[in-house]
C-alpha cells in the first residue's frame, strides 16, 4: 500500500487531454471530462468527417474521389484533441491510448462491433521512427481497443519499409507520392476478410487508401478504419 501511494506521488496519473496530474483512477480531469465532445452524429458515410449539412451523405473530399477503404470512423475532431495527440506521439504519453480506446468504445463501439472485424491492424511506423519514439502509437490504441470489441491485434501483416516525410507538411498530391512503395505485405497468406485499421489522425485519407489498396490486392474483402481524430469536413 505504501509503495503504491509513493508511486502515485512520484508518477501521478495524468489527464489524457490536458496532462494535469489527477489523483484517481479516472482518465480525465474534472474540467476535461465536462468539456470534451465526440464528433457529431452527422458525419460523412465514407471517412467519418463531421458534416455541416445534415442532408449530405459525403463530405466534399469523398464526393469527388474514389477511396479504397470501405468506411472510416473517428472519435474526436482534431482541433479538440491536437495537443493531447502531440504529447501522445512525441512526449512519451503512450498511456493516453487507454482513454482513446475507452472513448472509441463509448461513442462508436456499437458500430465497430457490428463490423465484426477479423483483426485490428495498427498502421505501422518505420523502424527508425520506432527507435526514436519507443512505441507505435497506433499499436498502443489497437491493443487497448481489442479488449473492448473482441478482435485480435495483428501487427505482423503489413510493415512500413520507407521512412516517409511527416504528411502534415505535404499537399495531397505530395502525400500520395510520398507513400508510394512505403508499405509492403509482411505475410504471404492474408486469410482475413474484414480488417479494422487504426491510426491517430485522418486528414486526406492518403495513408488509409494506400494500405487499404494493398490489403485488397492481397485478398481482404473489406477494410475499415478508426482514428482518434479527424480533420474538418465540408
């Protein structure tokens, strides 16, 4: 008991949104638990971006281009959690994944279980980036989410063989070129029909489309994705 109390003092649990120390088993502080809201109900039926017009089915991006993935979901709007995600990826806050998975199950769990994926597949990062960061943020989320929806995590199916430039610095065309030959199937026999890809952010869909196309060529019938955050829709 004394050891546990000492650990809680030296290494306090932190709010997954604002990073303030919290002295309980909660994942958010009192302020953040009140203010945070999920993506609204009116979302694009393809990528999950929130729509300003409830009469529309697809956002502007999805209405003008073909995607290889079947459908995507996001938990929060990027602007609401961008600082949290930055710490999650670059400041060693891997424990935030516990809250992201909890929120995904709370707000989108019914849809994810209805998909009934054969496997949850985290978007891989390059080994050099893994060495610097110490973990793959998508894998941390996938591992936590697996316990909620009952699908196994498979991080052995696809790997990133090219250390790509961070996509946030690139235009849509540059993103596509940057991702050419970035991923390869790591298994010769992918015996899965439905998979759920996991990543932290969805913007243009370049990463999801690239990976979805590879999996479909390998025989996967349906590719869905879930991200913690999504950019603004139109």
